[in-house]
């Protein structure tokens, strides 16, 4: 009688550990989420993926690097000019083609740029 109880308890513990391992494996495989695709990003995601590398300081190997392009905060660029810069470039900034920033992402990106007054 005591032995069967002990066996039952062991079986229960085994089942619990098994369930934990399975659920943890699931959590780990779901962890690295793929970056959102071109054409399905929010304005902020498009900014981070396409513009921020050049227009915001970034940390490389623990050291902060100055951006290659100017900061855009409070520049209050008119929307038409912003769209023109994005698609046609500006000085040394190369044009950003639709393959990197879909037409449908322009409006959300402009809206995001307005949150820090890069666009008036
Ligand atoms: C590969 C680097 C790079 C990327 C990517 C990039 N830029 Fe630029 N951008 C620059 C540089 C460098 C300049 C300054 C060029 C010049 O005036 O000669 C610039 C200039 C600009 C200007 C004009 C600023 C001014 O002083 O009038 C705007 C606006 C701008 N970028 C917006 C954007 C936006 C929005 C994106 C993302 C869709 C973007 N840029 C992506 C490098 C980049």
C-alpha cells in the first residue's frame, strides 16, 4: 500500500516535470520573433528599421556612435518635402526605394515623425 502511494507520487512528479519541459520548449521556440515585413510595419517600426540607424546615435560594441545623418527632432520639415527626401534622397542620403519602405508605410511613418516634430 505504501509502495503504491510512493509510485503514484513519483509518477505525478514525473508528469509535472514532463509538462514543464514541454511548455518551456514551446516558450523558447517562440521567443525569437521575426522582424515585421516591409509593408506591414507601424510608423515606429519603419523608423527603427529604415531611418534610425543613420539618424539616431547607436550603440556598437558598448560604445555610442554619433549618427551619420542629422537629428530630425523639431526640424518641422513640411510633409511634401519629407516624402521627397525619402524617395529621392538629400545630398549624400540615398533614396529609400519601395522595396525597403512600402508606399503604404509612408503615411504611418510621417505620423510617427510628427510625434517628435520632424514633420510639421
Ligand atoms: C544610410 C543612411 C541614411 C538613411 C537610411 C536615412 N538617412 Fe536621412 N539622411 C542621411 C544623411 C547622411 C543626411 C544628410 C545628407 C545631406 O544633406 O547631405 C540625411 C538627411 C535627411 C533629411 C534632411 C535633413 C535636413 O537637414 O534637412 C531628412 C528629412 C531625412 N534624412 C529623413 C530620413 C528618413 C525619414 C529616413 C527613413 C525613411 C532616412 N532619412 C533614412 C542618412 C540617411
